[in-house]
């Protein structure tokens, strides 16, 4: 029997403590799935002011005490508190700093929506504090699993001679790319604050990118194993279209790059047990979904007949999510005789455009410029279809939630959408509708096909049952990560080339 592993997850977000996007959902679910496999897992996140406002019960990590964290020539105090992921024994370590982390937002001010202008220093401080905490407390995991660019300096500090010294040679890191588009590019001064030497900051150096330091590049270059959140996305980011300038490095490290599809957390997203929807239901007893649809239409002010499908969208309102091609052909799409409900926030241009469309199609289109967890659940439960026409989508989770709720996804076949949704045919394997070309015409054709099948009630019921019966829970993904960890521990430690 193989020994259990000790793993530290380091992230800027974790559900239910602090959430902006899918990263938080992963960190809220993957550690619990790994714990179920018998491993010891801890999570380190910043102790934001917004977490303190939730009134979560915490205890100070006495063995860490009050300690200093160096940034450049200055030091700043930090403390660590502990709590647990709900429904598990997974310990969550909360890094406190009045200087950098005790704020009302994660990346941006919650009141103004403007990004904090010292985010580079904030997350450099957080990452460095995590390593200081490990040294002081003496708990050293087998694997430090770093997530996205906010943690990208950690693998570099551990691997480089100019980094933070004193960690054992057998300490391994895994670095997960959740979205390569957000790389953390900052002025070179950030590299000096972080304590790196000139050789890795010179042109073409290990953390340098077009005259700046790049935290994502640092993580990719110096970690032992790179993972990303779907097999298709792992291939896509090695191309110029999706690589955002880092495709060459990722190609160079292709043998160390693994794509693992995220799972769906059915303890949170399950129509049988969901407390945020008006009526529970299952694949075999689906009548409650009709009540959920009626409730959603009432909340959205929609007046659709029972034979008119309701298409749900829960998303950031930005071009990357496909709103450019959706809005381009929206009038033609409405000729398919459908209803649309949209929940999200994003670019002001889309706020104005979608609001105008809701006025134009009153009773058929509802737009809610907000992000509300309860409403997101009710859209999943009350819609007939769920639209995700993303230009790129590293993994995506809503398509998985949608299938569990019997809400058939209509998606562009990219990243994790391609890996999780099987395009409709009559062979009996399909779980949704997918299109490949990123065009308004291709999107329209996919919705047209979905609308046609919706009119065939028997075919639609079969499709809904098949989608709801699909198991995309975290168990399979956790076993894949377990395999990655064990293979990573077998690697010889080496400093990667810049």
C-alpha cells in the first residue's frame, strides 16, 4: 500500500472563504477529494478583510506567532490563523497582514471595482509568508501545489540558488495554470523586492518577459510539474493562439505538462440537495425542474410558453466569454423563439448592450447585472439550456453544473468545454451541443440544432436524463492529481532553464 502524501495548496482564492471565479471552486473541492483518498491536505490563502467580515471561527497558529516577511530591504509583520474547509478535516491556513491583505477585496477594491495598485507586492508578500510559515512551524509537505500566477514565485524561490534557502532537496512543487491569459506582469522592481538575482531578470531570463517580471513564467519555468485544468487546454496553450507569448516555454516543458479536467462539486451543485433552489429534483424524478423554471421566469419578469426554451447564461460579461459573437447575431437568435436570462458583471459596453436588448425583448430576455450565488443556482435549475460560447475556456465548470441540473449546455468546443460536453447526435452518447468555429453563424447553428431537438420532447427527455446521469465529480480528477504528485516525487530536483 502506497504511503499517504502531505500536500499544501497555495491559492489567492478558496470557496467558501474568498471567491472571484472558478479557482475558488477548485480549491474548495480538490483538497476534500484528496483527503477522501487518505492524504493530508492543507490550504493556504490570504486572510482578507472580507473573510473576517464573514465571522468564520478561526484560531491563531501559536507556533508561528508574529513573524516578519522581507520585501526588498523592508520587513512586514504577519500572523497565521487556522480554520477548516466545511465538511472536511482539511486545515485552512489564513495569512494575515494589515499592510497588504486586510482589505475588502481580493484583487480589486470591492467598492470601486478598481484593481489594487500594489497587487504585485501583496501577492509576493503572501507567497513569501507561506514559505516563512513553513520554516517557522517545521511542517514541510511532500508537495507544495501552487495555483496561478499569484503563487508563481514559490517554485522559483525553492528551485533557484538565489531564492529562499534552507528547504530540503526533496521538496517538490506542482504549478497549476487556471488561466494563462492572466500572467502577473509587473515592473522589474518586483523581482528585486522578491530577492531574485540579476541572472533570472536579464532579457530571456527565467522570470523576465518583455522587460518585466512575469509571475506565471516563473511558476512554469521552475516548478517540477505543470498542470492545467483540461487536456484540451494543455494542448491549446502550446500554440500561438492560446499561449500568450509563453507557448515556447510550455512546448519546451511539454513532458512535464499534464492536463487534468476539473471536477464538479456535487456537495454544492446538486439539484437533489440544493437549498438555494425552490424545488429539488433528480434525473428519475424531474418534475421539480418545471417549478424551478416557473420561479426563475417570475424573478426575471419573463412570460414564455412551456414550449419555448429558456437559455441561461452565468458569466463575466466580456468578449472572451463569447458576448461579441452572441450580441452580433442576437436579433436572429431571438427569431428561434427562445427566452434568455443573463447573470453577470463585466465590461460596461456589454452592460449597456444587454440592458438595451432586455428592453427590446421585454418578457423574453432578462439581464441581471450582478453576481449572486443564489441566483446562479436558480438559473442552473430553472433554465432548459445553458450557453457558453467562449473564445477560450481553460476548463469551465458551469457546463458540468448544468448537466447535473438537466440544463443542456450549448458550448464552443474549446478547452474543458470540448473535454466535458459531447456534441448531440442520435447515437446515444451526447450530452449537449457544441460548435467549433468562433463565429456568430456557428453559434446560431448550434442553438438552432438545440431548439429543434427541444421540440422533440422524447428526444429532449432522453438527452436530459443522459446529461444528469453523467458523473463528473472530483473523485476522478483527484486520482489524476494523486498520480501527478507521486510521479513528481520521483523526479530528480533540477533548476529549469530560463
